[in-house]
C-alpha cells in the first residue's frame, strides 16, 4: 500500500461470475476517502465487465468495516482536506452507482459493520453475516449523523421505532437480533460466509432470491400520521436528554424528510445536514474525545518499548469496603479470580455481600443470568490473612485513607507476595512514595485509582512514581483494558490528576456562596452546562466526611491556593453530612429527591462571618456564563499546573480524566479542549482580574500566564517541563 494513501479495496472475479470486493484499511477497515474512491473504481469495473454477474462486498481480516474514517472529519474541520461535493459519496456513489446498479450486490459481514460500514451494507441487495457481528449506527456519539444513507435505509429495513432507538442510543445490535429485525438476511458460520454470499448474489441474478433496494422498501414504515407522532416524541426526548447538542435533532430532520417527502429528498437532507454538523463545536469536541480516549493507552517511554503485558492470573484486594468491593466486582466480571481480605469475619461478610449486591442488581435488571451470577461469584474468595497471597500476581490495597496503616500493609505484602507481584494502592490522595516507604519494592508499587462506584465508573488513574517500572505500567494498562476501563497514566502527587482538578471546582462554588451567590442557582447553571450535577449536590452525594478528608489533604499540600470555607464543617457539626443523613446542602426525601433547604442560609452566614468575607453585590447577581467561568477557570488553572508539572503527559489525557472522572461534558471535548476554545488569553485575564479582587485562589499559574502571553493553546505539548513519567 502506498504510504500516502489510507487503505484500499481489492477486487477478485471468480469463475462463478462473482466479483468479490474487499475493504482493506487496518485495523477496522474504516472507509477513508481512498477506500471509498477505490471501491467506486472497482464497482465501475465490475459493472462494465461481461464476466461479472454479481458483486460481494466484504472486509479483510474478519471485520467488515468500523465506518467512515473518523480522521477524515478532522481533516475537513482543519481544512487540510477539501470536502467533497455534498452528497457525492452517499448519493452519487452509494445510491446511484451501487444500489441502483444493474448487477446485484451482497454484503458479507464478519465482525463489525458500524456507521458508514453498516450503511454501505444496507445499500447492497442482501446482507449475510456471521453470528458475532455487531451492527450499528453510532454516529451521534461522535457528533455526526449517519451520512451514507443510514437515516433513510435503516427505518425502511427495521421500522422507524427500532431505527430511532439504534440511531439515538448509538448502540449496536448482534447478528441474531439483526436477523429477526430484517436487517440481516442470513446468519452463517464464518467459514461459510463468502460462499453463502456469492451463492446469494447469483441467486438474485437468477431470480431465486429477491432483488431488494432498501431505499425503495415501504412495508416497515408506519403510516404518515403515526410516523410524525413517533418523531415528535423522539424530538422531545432528545431535547431533554441532549439539550446542548444540535446534531441529534438535525439527524431527526433528515429522517423526517425521508418519511414525509420520500427517500431521495431524505438523502439530500441527510447530505446537507451531514455536511453542516461537521463544523459544530460539539462535533469537534466529540471527535477529539474519540481519539483522545484511544490515546490514553499510548504512554511515551512506556508503551513504545516493545514490552508485552504479563499474564495476571490472580488478584488480591485488601479492604472490602465501598471501593474494594467495587474493584472486586469489576475484576470478577472480567474473569479474574480474586481474593478479598478483610479485618474480621463480619467485615469480610459485608464486603462479599456488597460484591454480591453489585452483581444481583445486574440479575434484577436482566443483564446477567443466574448461572453467570453463580459462576462470577465463584471467582471470589474471602480471606482474613495473607496466606493465600503467595501466588497472586497483583494486590490492590483499598483500606481507609490512613498513611501508617497503608505503610504497614505494604511492608506485609512484601513479605507474603511473590517477587513479581504488582503492589497497587487505590489511595485517592496519599503520596505513593510514602506508602511504600517501608519496603524495598518501589519499582512494583503503583497507584490503581478507581472511582466510585468502581465497577461502573469507566476511569482508572494509573499513578506512576519515579520508581515504578514500565513493565508494571504496561501490565496495569492491560488489566485496565480487560476490565473495560479507560486508563490514564499520571504522575505521583497529592490528588493526582482528577482530584486536583476537582478540588478547585468545589472550592470555587463554596467561595461564591460565601460571597452571596445562590448555591441552587450555581447547581442549576452547572447542570445546564452539562455536568451530571452541580457541586453542592455532588458534595451531598459524596458525603461531607470524604469532602473534609480531601480538603484537609489540599490545605496541607497547597495552602497558598486553597480557599478555606467552613460551610461543610459547620453542617457536619450539626450532623448534616450530605445525602446519607438526608440533610446537606439539600434536604432528601425517601426517594432521594433533593429539595432546597431554607436553613442553609444560616450555615452560609456563619461561615461568612468566620472567613471575614463580605457579600459582594456583583457575585449575588452572577449570570450563568459568569458562574461557569468562575467555577471552571480555577479548574483549568489547576489542570495547567498538572500538565506543566508533567503529572499528565498529554493535555488530551486531562480531557479524558475530566470527562470520565469529573463528569465534564464530552461534547465540550474535555477541560483543556474547552479552555482552548475560549483561548488562554481570555482565561488568564479573567483569573488575573478575580485574583486581584478576591485573592490567590484565582491567581493564574505561571504556565497559564506564559501561554497567554504568547497567545498559545493550553494543550500544546510541554517541551520544557520535567515530565514525571
Ligand atoms: C462532509 C462530507 C464528508 C464525507 C461524508 C462523511 C459521511 C460519513 C458517514 C458515516 O455515517 C459516518 C461514520 O461512519 S462515522 C464512524 C462510525 N463508526 C464508529 O463510530 C465506530 C468507531 N470505532 C469504534 O467504536 C471502535 O473503534 C470499534 C470499531 C468498535 C473497535 O473497538 P476496539 O476496542 O477493538 O478498538 P479501538 O481501540 O477502539 O480501535 C482500534 C483502532 O482503530 C481506530 N478506529 C476505530 N474506528 C475507526 C474509524 N471509524 N475511523 C478511524 N479510526 C478508527 C481507533 O482509533 C484505534 O486506533 P489506534 O491508532 O488507537 O490503534
Ligand atoms: N470512597 C471513594 O469515593 C473513594 C474513591 C477513590 C478512592 N478511594 C480510596 O479507596 C480507599 C478505600 O476507601 P473506601 O471508601 O472503600 O473505604 P471504606 O471505609 O468503605 O473501606 C475500607 C475497608 O478497609 C478495611 N480494612 C481496614 N484495614 C484493613 C486491613 N488491615 N486489612 C483488610 N481490610 C482492612 C475496613 O474494614 C473497611 O471495610 C481509600 O484509600 C480511599 O481514599 C475512595
């Protein structure tokens, strides 16, 4: 393959008169412009050759196609590639050349047919797949819309309601479901895929099988009035669930146009809005997130050295509390045998009970069978001592946040565990060097920082000290992948990356209410911005015990930039400690529904008198934009410090850490991406102004000042910073 081209297709014509065109663009046979233009040439040749009666399209190496090459969108956004004429691929090539051809085509689908891949197959006259195939239109997840006719053909093949479900949720279906929906014509074993597809294609030629153009089907479409009602409902749901995004509604416009005015008009609308969505900021953010998420596992100096992950056969977890039980759940769900150690029978039973409850909730929801539950639980063994640790390959310590206890545990682990065993801690704040101080095993000590609930939250911060070996990082990256977490490798410091970014967020919110802003309006503005909840609701959820423990770490380690608010400690004194006590910033009913509490004022006023601050009329009347900036610019400031210190190697890692660890809205691209959309100069100037009025909590860091002075993006690589990785 020419190194300048991205992928190709090859065509082989068999003695049976079937031309097999294979999509080749590893690793997922994405449809790059090169692949698409090659496909067009192959097709034209197949149509012009007298020895070709029918065509089969398939993908190389067990994958049909993962869809349009997503980097192509980036090229168009950056202007490094000229956008083809609107509708050129979907109408001129896929519809008028392929689907309307006078020779039939069959898609032979193995592995995956996603996005443009599934759309290409839907333009074929039949689809044969293997049992494991995944079929879906996940485009909305990327900020784009199905743009190769998917908005028109999918409803005609599977019905409007199912098509809307598949498109709006971005979730794929398996082959069997695809078959029962009418998306797939036959499911056959892998070894029979091509022969069946060839035969099917010839059967169409010989009229033994129907020659179906999906675009012309109408039997699955509801009557117009009903279709309009269904679409109206879908629009309402979409507005509620994705209020800050335009592209899902634009996608519905294309669907509706096809139903109301016919498929050709629908295709034209799809092409028109498909082209418009590419330049939306939310689309840029989501595409950035797609690649950044995959980039987190690429750690310079670690993953580029040819190291192969060692097999982790057995894991031990110390502490079966909230975190330990969640981590154990995540591991056994991915078939790792786990030993859970606790301090006594009662706590052990409680820990195992929590794991059981985590799995039972899946059984109740129907996502796990009873047999699978039993089998998964059988991977978990309890222990009250270290005897069974003699053959474990990794230990994850998850006991309470107490340095001397953790130090003792690591010293014990060194005695009982084999020499190769990875010694990981789930600490959220403590310096790992301190934890390993009483051992000689610094090279195998690492942080495995899960987020609560550990079996649900997708992020795993892998914390590396100066001594942690590259092999240990590679091993943990592999475990992370196997338990379906997105790992972000960070350096060792108080709070690592996520908690360091989180802290100024809640602190800024406390500062604002002490100076007169309304906490409930702050929460509302931040939810509207796209966070799952505002900082006050979050503090209630986490519990004030954890909030105070974290604050203490920050006050000790970063005193110069910590805003010391007494609101939470004052409430804690009155035994209102958040949602668990039914009282915090909000009051909670039996159903955990939160409602504002007029008594909160009392605590705010008392905290204000302790801190000596005054109500500031400007802060009482903040606009939503100002609330967002005053809470998130301090986060950007801290993210800049984390980046400059080399705690994160890439700004994009902080974007993923913020999205997956803090709930930052993915369509804003992550904290650094969002900051760059506003510009370093603007952020610097705002922080600088606030720091002059309100103090050092807002003071812009040197990195931000430097980038602002050059007008440089915050996400540009740090050349000079001494990377800790
Ligand atoms: C204005 C006119 C422009 C032209 C018209 C455009 C119209 C577009 C029409 C079309 O409807 C749009 C699309 O098709 S958008 C793409 C839709 N497809 C997807 O969203 C699938 C995305 N990929 C995945 O979900 C997963 O990668 C996977 C396919 C399920 C595989 O998962 P797995 O865990 O095995 O591997 P990963 O680590 O995720 O990926 C491996 C590497 O492959 C890269 N990659 C995956 N998919 C694509 C893709 N579609 N385009 C480009 N690259 C892709 C991924 O980045 C990984 O790369 P590495 O370098 O990290 O190895
Ligand atoms: N709670 C969170 O949201 C969260 C998030 C990320 C990380 N963390 C970190 O995870 C760790 C655990 O937190 P948690 O919330 O699960 O605490 P927890 O109090 O719920 O659980 C701790 C458990 O450790 C057990 N334990 C104590 N000493 C032990 C010993 N010597 N051997 C075995 N078990 C022992 C206790 O009996 C208890 O069940 C802490 O370091 C915390 O900072 C917590």
